């Protein structure tokens, strides 16, 4: 049931005048188009960034496939339009629409947005506003779609709390269908005989009761409107419920049998180049390691795996349905998958004759790395990507990243012997207790790997040390630590460059302003939502893209909103302080995080004394 009138208007007045119109026209291979008149419910899955990013997100393909397997629901897609497209939609009064049927967002029953990184927050407001939906949840009635958020940014839901009706904690596969079905039941309860809904105050009251029922029935569903924050000394001191029938804390949704959740085997094939043009297969969820800086290892517990046969069969079917020439196996640490060697052997056995490359983007640095390049193979010139995070053993002990430089260097040697052309290393700077010697280690390690490459290949290979600026995230043992200030990161980046001696070694430091804004948005309380709205109203769009980010726009919004960045981002919390995200539960809970913070503090003191 395609809205042909809207499509004709777009064809004549909009698409010819925007860059890369193929990202707005739909019709790609493997899309699912259903007649809305035959359905119980309509879901639009959105990603608050450009099409090329959103279409590379495996989670969107998973949920799209999951919901479209059902005969009574459709799942369609929407992405943030670029500013040229947004301007034309506003000029011609065309609402933001789904790519499958060109249906306005306001005409769906449920809209689900995946919040993957904080700097894209203004894009959420662009999509809601362009879709013809009231920005704030309290202004909506039962006639409006239910706005649902999921993804890692929901682990601190407060900065975006005013804009969503429900925020899902944990795994989306069991949660999203359950919320969708419950919402349809609730809408039916309040629908009038003529098929319409009440407006005004009555409509808003009905919606309040409806979303309260979601909060009561679904333990993983956070409905922010029923929680009132209170502040003292520029920090949150309490989060009080405004009604007693909603839970005090929110539990995560957890898949117990990952192997029982079907992989998407007919992923949509875009018309244009995307960040990842390949088949993606999630082989494992969770991580067996407990690195103190890593939020994902905490929020994705427990560890769950898929069987080798499940993965290989899905890969074969996906290849038949797409024709991609690369398959990527995904997890937080793919080489820790317990059947890793048999899986890679099976995939090579099936796909090497077809000329299909097997990619393993997340490798663990351990003694197994010495054999992995031979196991994975490399029929094309390629790069080996590893994440040592830090370069010295005592700092690794402090962050609980238990790896050895000897394994890393030998693994790189074997990679160069197996036709790998370059190595990319991910590091962090600004960790608690960091010293100049830790920064020295980053450059020294990168240059040692370059030297090993020259020994093998006769010339220096490209080695890139990608250095991110550490942001202490919610639900990690470092959540009580403050983030380093701008001046420190400027000094650290300059210092790293001053230590480089080999020209083929590149030190690539992340943008400081982006990292600081990530700190503001990831560590903020509900008042941070006002900053997001001010920045958006002043033109913040697509700020995840360097050419669009204007940091001054954000810093002026922060100042005008009265946000105390020093208190929110840089000052340390005391162990007994209330944190903005304390009402969100994780496996092991706060007691585990407190214990790990205490151990890290002891190790930091020992490092300082040794220095």
C-alpha cells in the first residue's frame, strides 16, 4: 500500500534537487512491503543518522526481519535526512516518511529509534518534528504513535527522557514485539466508535494511563514521565516516582537462548555505498572479559552463543539472497567464541571457492592471536585491527585488560607473513591515573610493530594508532570518575605526536570537542535534554559528521541552559552519591561496580607510589 501521491510529489519537487537521492527512494532488494489495511499494527524502525550509517547497523536489520516475519505487523525504515532534504521537506510541507510505503511517521502505531551514540541526539528531534509528532511525550495523545528508544544510550536514559514515551533496557528482540502488541491493545481500548481518538486534555490523560500500564506490565520498559528528579549543588539527589504503581528500578530485557533468535538472512541491499556493504552475522552476545572501562561487557551479560551450524546456514542463505562478497562475524570479542576455529574452517570451506572473504573485526589479543592470521587467511590485501587500549602492563592491570605485548607483536608478525598490509590499533588516553609513560608506550608499541613489519616485508608497513579520549560511562566501575579536561587532551595529543619517529606510523587522535560533548550527554541528568533541544533549535544537525559539527553552538546552549559542566562531567562522584542512571539495573548490579572501583583505586595508588 504505497502512498503514490506523496511519491509523485517527491519525484517532481524533492529528489531531483538533493544529493544522493537514492537514499530516500526505497525499493531496495529484500525490502518488505505490506498492505497496511491487512495488518494489526505498523512499526517504523528509525536510525538517527544518515542512511549510509543506519543501513550498516546490524541491529536494525535484525529487528526489521524479526517483525516482518509476522503476518500481522509490518516493519518499515526511516533515517535522518541530510539538511538539503530536510529543507525541501519543510518547504513543500511533506512529512518525514518511511522508505517502504512513503507513509508519514505520524501514521504509524509505533516508532522505534536506536540510540547508538550521544552526539546524534539532535537528529532524534529532527525526525520527530519532521514526522509531525509533538516533540515531548507529555504533549501527545493516543492518536500519536508510541515513541520507543533502545540501544546503549538508554543505559543513561535521562538526557533524552522528555522525548520518548518508553525506553527499553537490554535486548530488543523479546522486548519490541511485546511492547508493540501491548500498545495496539491499549489503543483499541481508547479508540472511539468512529475510529478516532480523543484530543486535548482528555487525550493526554488517556495516553498517560496507557503508558503507565506499559510501565506496570513490562519490567524493562522505562517510562520517564513518571519519575521526577530533584537536584542540589548542581547534581541529582533523588529520582521520585510520581505514581506508586510503576517500578522503582528498571530491569533489562534478556534473551536466554540467542541461538533461538533467527539471524536476518535476507538483509536489505542498498542502492548506494554504505559504511559496511557485507553480510553481518552475530555469533555471540556478551563478553567473557570484565574490562573496567567497557560499558558493553556490563550491559550485555550474560554471555550467549550461537551454534556453528546456525551461523553457517544463515551465511549460506544470506549469500544467496544478497550476493555480497564479504561475510563479517560479529561480537564484542569474536576470537573468544568457544567454537571459533571450527566456525572459521567451515566458513572458508563453503565460501572460499565462491570468492567470498571472511572478516573478523574484533579479535582478542592473547596467545591465540599468534595463529589467527593463518586461520583467518587473507586472499586480499587487508588490515589487521586490534584494540590493546593501553600499552603498559601496570595500566592494563588497572583497567583489567589482561593482554601481553609479546602476543600482540607476534600476532602482527604472523599477519605480515600472511599478506596483511597494515595494522590499526585502538588506544585510549585520559584513563584514571594515566602518566606520560603510558603515552610513551602507545607510540613505542606502534613503532615496534612497524619495525617487525619491515623485518618481514622489507619496508615499513602502515601502522595507525587510533587514540580516543576516555569518557567514563554509566554502569562501569569508572562511572564515579571524572573525565579529563580539554587542556589535558590537547597536551596529550601534542605529546603523542612529538614522540613519533617512523613516518609510516600515524597517530590519529579523536576530536576533543566531540569527546567532551559525549561526556556531557552520556553523564548528564534530565536537565541535559534542554541543552539538546536548544542546540537543535539553533541548527544542530548531523553532528556525528565533522563537517557539520559546530562545537560553539553546543557550548552556548550548555551555558544558556545553566548546565554546570564541571560538576556533571569533570568532578568525581563519591561512592555514596546518587548517579543520574542509578534506577537502571544491570547484571551484577551496583555492588559489583563499587567493588571494582575500590580495587581500581588501590591499584592506582600502587602505580602512583611506584612512579
